[in-house]
């Protein structure tokens, strides 16, 4: 995934152990869902990239589920229904990583809660979510007009931003990528429609990787191709540079992170970190140009945070 935003989202790589109690009505210390907030105890440990210290933008869990939250201007979670436990949108991904091992389990869990809009740093959490698991299953989840629209199946594995996913698929269908060549016209701007189509085109051409290293390199190559260069104009938003890129190996439980202002890719093997119940939350600030390679041993215990 790529994180493209007009300011730093204050990303912190964080490892959460099992059996953490959560309050889905809080954004950091602030109560944002007072009426019937969702509460749970995490079943799985996870490795995530946090956003603004109040939620999870991206990450994986020990069972091999990945979750990725991106901006969608059209997102509409509908009016608050206090009959359902409320989950502030910044914890949407974390709720699933805490409780589900597969995409099917995650989709079932969402039937029991209501996602609730939250605001941070002057930005509303107009978001949609991509999830996938180690079996290859995946889903794109959007709330449009207050209702969930779910695209479920292994064929749904690319997501950018607006327009809605139905519209993105319709626009992609108008393109003819059946005869790839170096002189074939390809959408090349930074708007999410062009980026969606470019990612689809290059993903379809990827050769079968010979090993995990080549697989990660292949995915990061596409992520770099569809990133937003510094200073590129983004209609309606001003400048939205790519802040970081991630890739996840859901079988090896390995998570790669590349800060665009640092020269190196770092990674963490979740299997190498103790996530038993009672272990502390551990974190690492990736904004350090000296970081490189496997940084799992550099994580330090921190106050729990959200």
C-alpha cells in the first residue's frame, strides 16, 4: 500500500500482543462514541502502522490477515444507530486484525458493529478498507449511502481512492490491456483512476516469483510506480505526496515498510516477537535514516496508546 496525505500521519510501527482490551468508542483519550461503544479483547497479536496515534491505517495479524485503510471521499457510514455497538473508523482495521483469521470471518464480524465517523487533525475518516488473508481470499469494503458495499473474492486485489469501487471497475473495463507493449498508452497521472488502472496493468504482468525476496520486490515495484511524487498536483486536495509504502507476506508474517524520506526498506517478522498475553505493546518510530533491514529487535515497550 501507499500512504498519500498532505501532512505526516505520524506513522509508528507497533506490535500488539494478544488479550488486549479495546474500547472502540475512543480515539486516543477522547471519547467519540459515547452511546454503546464496541468493546472487545483481542484474540490475535498484530503488527501495524498507526495513524495519528488513534488508530491503525495498515497491518497484519499472526493468523495471516491483512487490512489496509484508504481515503474514499464518497464514504458514508450513515446515521448513528445506538442499537449496534459503535466502532470509530480509525479502529476499523484493528478490530478485524484483533478478532479475525480470514476474510470470511472478518466480513461476518462487521455485521455486528457500526462504523462511526471520526475526525482527526481537521480530516474526517472518509475511508474504505481492503482485507486479504493467507489463502488468497480478499475483499474491498465500502459504505455508500450508509450501506455496506462488499466486493468479496480473490479477484478484488487492487484499491485506490475515489470513485467508488463499482465505478473503478467500470472504468477499468473500458481499457484494453490484452496486448501489452512498451509503446501502449497507459494512464500516467496521479489521480486514483489512473493509479488504479496502472496497478491493474502491471500486476497482471508480474511473473511468478522465485522466492519471497522477489515477491516483495515485485509488489514494492508496483507500489513505487503508482506513488504520488513530491509536488504532484492532486485535484481538490492540493499536494498529497506519498509518505510511506508497505508490503506484507501473509504466510511468513513478514511486514515491509519504506518511508519515502529514508533511503532503506525495513521489515519485521511478527513470528520473532513475543505476542503472548501479558506482553507489553512494542513500537518503533520508522523516521530514522539509520534503520535498514530486519528491525524486529529494535522495537521497545511503550505505553499502550489506543
